[in-house]
């Protein structure tokens, strides 16, 4: 299991390390997933513990001050792709600045100067490795992207990586490792579920429309809480939306997710109905969503709008089309969590540089919180971060689907679509800050800007969450 720094006792109600070996057999059997959902995804004690752990004012203002003073600097200095990485060769010490080498290589690739690009790639390869420290792994991953761009095989490589199908059980195992090392997804889910529960406290029917449901790992915790409602659970309807899979059964995965959630609802006596949609999101019509009168409607999208194309590719931006649809749905609440990135610029070198800063924070975060030989870490870095970085670096046009925007850009888009931001719940924010402070490494940050809850690592804001209603 993962041994983080200063965080060996966190997530104790979610992940019981002593069981991890016994559970390896369970992962193989999908019929046991409902039980695994309880163990990994459902926190039965989400309170922070003793009030003493609520951050006091000095600590709070201190962390905020550091964050704003440092802006991106704090994060980018300590994890910016290997500044002054020392490698011994014989008796000589050679100082290798991997970040500069990568940027020079990107400039050569951009100018189609193949000779220089190949020479630089050779140097980068000598000093990088998928098994090294954070900056060496980052350099390995970015070199793969540069190589694919030079060879013109970006889309091909990306498609090959994307078509590897993992079972829900394998994904749950990876997710378990991820939330042990890092709070980002967990905190975004607690924020979302808490907001949805608050908006539906008197509902007899709750209808969740989830853009990007994937394996549905967000919902067991919410289902569990609905089952404990004093006056009995409401009927839960979930419309699970995904992109179509390639092949003969485009909706297979999203339908499987529905079957697993149905089993889980049965286990906890929550009446359930599921509607699977597998099509391009901008083509979805309001009728596809089967909204009934008298139900509380919650729209949810965690981190997936970054995959919608924008105005630089299509005149009618799919982002705006989907936001306009959400406005038309007239939901009781819309939860929007985003990857806070500015690496979607059409100009390659600018985009490369921004992606380098963003991903170096992620690789550094893993380096600090997971052992180097951890299999799940290697899997994540290759299949998630590696695949995303490859797409950003080596793909163009409609093939480039990793296009995150900053929370300030989303703020403008959402407002333009007629949506109005809800204020953050200060109690919830304190609880989440405290959860991160007591269970995770001290360099993780939960903060606030306007009505956005921000999450970051060493001063770099990586994710943001907020709640909206029609204006």
C-alpha cells in the first residue's frame, strides 16, 4: 500500500490497509463490487473529528497568503520539471536542467528542426526514466509526446492508449491508491455530494444528470447517505452520460455502470431508475434526459468539460452548447468541477510550457506521497497523466481532446449561459480544509477564490469546484 508522509492515518474509514492483501481476490470478481464500494467509496464518518482540528484564523490566513504570494512560483520551482537535476558520470557531476531541455526541444519540434530536436531528445532520454524521481518521470513522459509529434503518430498512439479497457474492479483498485495519496478527487466528490444532498433534502424523487459518469464511483457514497434519511430514501433517478465507445457496443460501459449502481441501490433499499446515454454531448437534446415534473434535478460534471472542443476547432463551441442545455434543463443545482489548466492554447510552444508546469506539479505530488516502485503509481503515470500529456503535445484539431481552461474562464462561460453561482458553504469548506490538513501531506491546499473552492499542490491551483443555478 501507499506510504505517504505525515498521512499514514488518513482515510482510515475508507481504506483499511490491513485488508488490502485479502481483498486482491475480491477485485477479480465483479459480483463483489457492491461490498468494495462500501469499503473504498463510502465514508461513514466524514466529519473532521475534534473541533480542535478546524484551522484557526492565523493558519488559514497564513496558507492563503502563501498561496497568493507564490502564485505559481512555489509550485513550479520545486516541481518544475527537474531544475538542476544532478547525475553522476564517473567522477564528474553534470547538472542537467531537464525543464530547459524539454522547452528547447519543443521549440525545435515547432520549427521542424528535426536534427536539433533529435539531439535534444537523446539528451533528455539519457537523464529521464519512468522509474526515476518525479522530474525524471515527467521528462520521460513529455519526451514520448515530443517523439510522437515529430513522427506524426500522436493520434495513433493516443487511440491505442485509450482503447485499453480496464475492468471496473481494476479501476477501483487504482482509485483506492489515488485517494490514499492525494485528496483532489475525494474532496471534489464530497463537495458535490454534500451540495446535491442539501438541494434535495425534501425531495421524493432526485434526478441526477451526470456528464461523464464513467464507472460511477461518485454515487455509492451519496446512495448510502440517501438510504439513511430519517423519513426514508427518495426515489433516485440517474441519467449517466458518456461518450460513445468505439466498436459495436458504444453504450456498453455506461450501461454496465447503471447495472452496478442498481445492485448497490438494491443493497441499501433505495428505489432506482437509470437512463444511459452514449453520444457526443453537444448533440444531446432535452428530451433525451427524460425529466419528469416534481423531481429535484441535479446536473453534475466533475473534470470532464475539458474534453469538449472549443471555438478554436468548431465555430459553434460544444462547450457553450452543453452549458446552454444545462441552463435549459433549469436544474435545482449544477455542480461544476474543473481541471484548472491553461494548456489549451493553439500555439504549440506556449501550450507545451503551460502543460509542463501543470504536470510537473502532479508528478511531484506523486513523488512526495507514493513510493517510486508502487505499481499503481506507475500505472497512473502511464495510463492517465502519460496519455493526457501525449494528447496535449502530439495531437491537434479535433484529435486534441485535452483542453482545460482556468476556473476564471469557466466563470465567464457559465455566466454567459445564464447560470448564477451559489455561495460556498463556509462550514463545508472548513470541514474539507480540515480533512486535508489532518489526513494528507502539508503541501496540499484547499482554498477559496470568490465562490470557487480551489485545490492545489505547493501553491499551484490544479482543480476548482463550484455550484450553480439558472440565473
